[in-house]
C-alpha cells in the first residue's frame, strides 16, 4: 500500500516523543512489519533539551532502512521531506534534531520538518561565519565583480568572499541554512527562506560579483542600506520582457550608429565620440524615464566633451541638422543677430522638451561648458537650485541635476568634492544629484595607477556617504538596471548617487590622437574587441528575441534618418532660440540698444522699507552691539528732511529691501556673509539666550515669499560656491544673485569660473548672467593676502577697445542714453564704488535694465565705518540732485567737491583754469588723497576725480573733466603697485580721451603709486605707512 506524505510524517511521531511506533500508527499503515495496535496512552512530551536517545533505536528502524535504500537508489522515489532528511544525515546532521523538527511541524510552521531538523545543527560558530561571509560579499564583492569589458587587468578576488576562508567545504554546499537577522533586509532578512549554502554563495556572486559592483556599506544609515538590499539581494533577477529588450537595443543602435555616421562624414574632425561607452545613452534615457515616472519635470545636465554630441542628439533631442551644422563649423549668416564668438561644437549646450516612454514630457537642458573638466558641476547644481526656488519645488522632487564625469577628472579635480560637499547644506542642497562616470580606464594618456591613490576613481564620493554603483559598460541591460536604481535612489532619499560605467575609449583622447604611443597593450585588446551593440545583438539572437533581419532593419532605419538630416543641415540657419530659455525672452543682446532706467526710489518707500528692516522683535535677546547697530540704522531713516547719513551696510540693506519689495528675488552667499567678514552687515542676528536667528530682510512686508531673500554662509569653498551662484543666476533674470569673497584675493581660488564662464559666457554661449561679485579690496597694511583683489586680472579680461572713443549723442546726455549700447557690448562691468549711495544704485541697476551683465564690485574695508564715507538719504530717492539731469542713477564718475560749486554735469562745463593738476583715482584712496590735499593746502590747485566704473570706461565723463580743467596736467593715482591695479587699464583709455581733447600724449600717463612688485603688498606695517604717505604726497604735490 502506498503511503501518503502525511502518513510518512506520522511515522516519525513515536520516536520523536520517546514511545514505540505501534502506539500511534495502525498496522495497516506499516509497510511489512507486524506491529501491534497501540494499547497504552501516549506519554507526556519530553522537552527537546532533555532528549538524548536516538529515535532510530525504535521499531521503526526497519521502515526507515527501507526508505533509505529507496532514497539511495532514486532520491525522487521518496517524499521530498525524507529526501531532505537523508541528505542532511549524509552531511552529518544528528538524528536527534528531528525531534525539534516535529515540534516546528506540529505548530503549523511553513518550513519542512526535515529542513528545520537540519537547521538545528547550524552551530553558533557557523551562523557567525555565514553572516560574516555575506557581509564580506556586501563590502568586498565589487572587487571580484566582472567590471572591465576588456578583461585587461588581472584581479584576485578578496579571500574574505571565499567559503574556504570561513571553513566551509564542498561537503557543506548542500546543507541548508537560515540567515535571518533582526533589522536587516536582503540576504540577512528575518523572513528569508532557508536556502542551501551553495545556492546562497551562487546568488551572492551573481549579485555582488557579476557585471555590477555595489558599494554602499559605508553609508551610515541602516534604512538606506536595507532599501538597496531589498532591490539587489533578490532571490532571482527579474528578467526584461522581449519588448523591453528590443527597446534597449534600439536605443543602443542609435548611440553606436550616430558615432559611426559622424566618423564617416567627418573623418578628420575631432568629435570626442562615445565609442567604447555607447551603453551610456540607453542608461541615461532609462534614468530620465524612471525619474519622470517618479515625478521629475526637468533635468539639468552637465558633462565633459566626450559623448556630448551623442547626448545632445539622442538624449536631449537637439535637432540633428543643428548639430551637423555646428559640426561643419558654419557661422551665423545674419549680421543683425548676435552670435558672439561662438565655441567648438563639443562645448555647446541647449534645452528641449522631450517625451518619455510613458508619454510624459520632461524638460532637458544641457549646460554649456569649457574644456576645464568638472568646472561645470557647481553651475549645474546652482541652476537646478534656482529652478527649484522659482518652481516652488520645496520637496526637490520636480527638478534634478545629472552630472557626467571622466574617470581621471573625477578623482583629480578638487571641484568634484567641493560640489558634492554642498549636497546636504541647507541653502545649497538640490535633493540629490545623479553622477555618472564614463570610466575610460585611462585619463588622456595617464594610467589609473598614476592618476589616483585609491582603487576606484569614484572613491572621493564615499566621503559624502553616497552609494557607488560600478557596472560593466558592455552589459547594456546591467547599465540600464543601474541607472534606474540610481534614479529611484535619488527620488527616494534626496541624496547623491554615483554610477561608474567601466568602459574603454576606442580612439585616443580624440579621433586624431594615437593611443598606441602610450597604451599599446590596452589598445591591442581594444582593436579586437566587439562593440556593445554587436554583443547585445548576438545575445538577443541566441535568446530568440529578434531575428537577424529585424536587427538589420533597425540599423537601416537609423542610418536613413541620419542621412536625411545630414542633407537638411546644409540649409540650416542657427537661431538664438537654440541657446536661450523662454524666461529670457525680451532681453536684449549686445546689438540691441536698451534704454537707461533710473534706480532712485521714492522717499516714502525708502522710509517704509528702511523701518521694516531695522525693527528687531522684542521677544528676542540680542547682543547689545547689535541693538546699537540697528538703532543707528533706524536713525538714518527717521532723520528729518532726509538728512540722515546712511552707511555702507544700510545702503546695501536698502538696495536689497527695495528690490524685494518690487517682487524680485535676492540671494547672497559666501564665507561669513551673514555677519560680514568685517562685521558690517549683520543681516542675520542671533538670540543670545536661545541661539535662534532673525533675518529682518525676510520680514519686509506681510506675505513675503519664503526665501525671497536668501543669505547664507557658505562652506569654505570659492570655486564651487561661485560656480553655484553663477548657475543660479542663469536660470531667471529676475533675481539679484551675489557672491562675496571673504577677502578679495581669495577669489583666485575660483579663477576658472571667472575666466571660462563669467567673463566670456555670453560671447561663447549667448548666456547672459547678472551675477554680482563682491571683492573686498584696499591697502590697509594687512599684508599681501588681505590687500588686493587683483583688480588688474579682471580689467585685463575686459573686451573693450581702449582706442575707440564711443559715439556720443549729446541730445541724450542728460537722460543717460548718449552712449548708445556701450555697456551692452562689453563682456562685464567692473566698478570700485566710494559712496554708499553709488553702491545702492549700482546694485539696483543690475535688475533695472533689459539685459544682464556680470558685475564685479571692489568693495571697501575701512570705508565701512569711515566717518566721511556716508551718503544722505536724499541721494537714494528718485529726485535728481543736479540741474538738468533726468532721473537718479549710478554715477560712473564723481566730480571734485572743491573749486566752482555746484559742479555742472553738462558735456561742456565751465572751465576751471586755475587747477594745475587733475588726479584721477578709484576707490578708497580718494579719501586719503582728500585729506592729504587739505593738509598740504592744495585744494585750489589740485582736483580729485573718482572713476567709479572702470569697465566699460567712462570715456565721455573723463573727456568732460578734461574740458573742465583745460590747463591741468593729468595724473593717475593708485595704492596698488604699478604692475597691478588699474594703471595699465586706464592709461590707453586716458590717452584716447586726452588725444580727443587735444592733450599731449607723447609719454606715459603720469603716475603716483607703488613701484612694480612681485607681491601685492608689504607685510611690514611701518613700510606700508611710508609707501602710502609717499604716493599720496606725490599725487597732490604740484611743482
């Protein structure tokens, strides 16, 4: 009679409980033994811990022997529970363990009794070893992963992930183990089913040592680690459907065939193609699709030159005719449209809307950038932050940055860490960036062993506690999975994530570079290596997903489309729309004249704003000095007849406050800006008892938008923070965005941003920016590193022609429009203000115009509290102070305050013939010259003229002053050494004005200042004082 599974299990009952088989089982159920019916009641159960005898001693042994014989002959001839039991006996499981199995079975647990019996022999030591081994795979598995598509470098798997390291042998592979651990997911999860050791190890290898390597165990957050484990430590990898595989192949085909098409059409051109990492395109598109599915509306992309054209065409969807036209080097055909100097094709950016696979539209913008690798990173992040502010994306789930990197630059360029370091700072976070490293395994010509000190190029990212996913660039499905996982991570945890595509570079640094010079062995392998598309096609053919004819049809379709668009490119005409965003529509190019707008503010509004920003809440306890500062500011506003004298800090606050009241956004960041390096701003004040803060400019009027005024102390970074603010300024023109250096010369830590973006961005990429840079500058005896903001560098980068006098329309003189579009044509503005009122007006001027230009302001230090450096409140209002002048604006030149008064601001003022010398200067040296002139009683002979705006140069007003003083010799005075400061900038421009007015310009411009020096300033206080006295005396002493 055949026995049912239940009957077989019942046969175990007697010996499990210490009795005989006949006590519990009818004889009819026994195989061949004549066992009598049970006559006595069942004994009480014996606790498992007290059971010492073996149930094999009972009368059921014959039955079990027969079962064992059948199992030995054919394991499938016995019930699977018996098969499991015998298997475990062979592995050394003691029979007593079956007792525990029965109790588990009797309680209705889902585990097989025989399986539970085998687990009872899993010792504590084995459990610990097994847990340690699983953790070793999680920590070290990536070192054994199949990441290199070339298999170029030999790798030895860490011994920690080998079973023998923990004492497990081949005999243990069929034993079943449980790994349940409290509070863990994945392989160590509590609810994980019991699995054979061999299966555990195989799956661990599949997960951690396959074509993807995961680094996440450094992340100090169990929830995040568990989240990842849930997704990667699955029992089986979920396969892609046939339709999904064909979709991936189509995207991969577009990626590879785009490169081969350009290679055939432009055989000798540099294009920095993507060959060797074509899977990047399907990966990026998968990440964008997944992000859109999870709520993202726009993605801001930054990337280096490699693969840029491919990304533009296949990801951003920039029209192919536009790309090919730029590739061919076609210049603009319309002289009435401003196209600037242009840039090479692999630096250009653009923005477009494109549909995702789910039918949702998503906006993609690729930021233009120079060849300075990684410099674009903070620009992208700053632009994204601005999108989030203006789009009211407070949860940071709508707008996302995506940055592509090279392996050498990711490890070597400091701005990478500077940018990632901003990722969790309150006023800089963007809710996570997806970083993608196109890992060529070589940096230009430098091997990894010489380009970094760590195993991976991505190791720097682990300093910010973000996961890193390494993936073999030839496994397109693994690439797609990893990109989707990265997108999910970003949207779930609002944190950065890094994808490292380990690939290769088919050509050298560019297509005409010879890589065999420096990497002969690697490129010998590359020459024989099949492309990712060829491999994937072969894989799909073997799987029966597609036929050879279907594969060829995809290639034919792609090539035909590209050929048609190549023909269209021949008649393509570039349009500014290819670069400019819709928010900037209506803003004028350098070729379009913009009218001059006034910057004065009605007195009533000034007072209202001024009172609002000087009122401190009574329920907070502030430092007594802070109270004095705010009371003094309130007095400046409340004085009768607008006679209150406004200092520098209050002038700035009024500029910010009035712009905010007009609906604009103001953002200021930098090191220590909340208080101000020189303790002059105090925009954020602190409760002395609780530490709570109060920001008056955030409470100007009821209903003021949250963060409409944003001021934030930054991390100790110049490069990344300035780049961030530049990116922020690019998004929306209705924002005054400022960055302040702690000291002006600290700006040299961000020189790449000044050189490659700020000074030339509009000319190269048609991107206007109104970013304001505040650089404290002035010679106060503080030594070489705290004196000069290196004014000469910024002036040298001015693109103004020093020998071309602007055309002047005197009919527009008093309205300020007589210079036409002079200020629009220059690349940026350089000013050195000497009065609080002028500082107020130049800040407001940034937004009160129909174009945007970067503004570099050399701000004072000792003038912040100088008794003479104050402006009357009426200088801020909208009523002109001078006869004939229409409106109140920034003064590019400030006339002398002595001699004939009031001074005429007409183009041809009354001559003052008694003046023997006119001293032109800029910045705080004016106040010292003024005092020295008084001291030497030279007020009748020497005139002092302040040039407040150095670029664009005020040719018109300098010429006016030369006409005012026809008999005076002209001298330039500065504090800086002759080879620094403004001297070599103003000299040719002054000469142009002097020639225009009939002056002799046979020699160099007369000069009073420090001699040429290597260092910006002396470090000796007494030497500084002597030098300063000498240059002041020389300037005002007339022979």
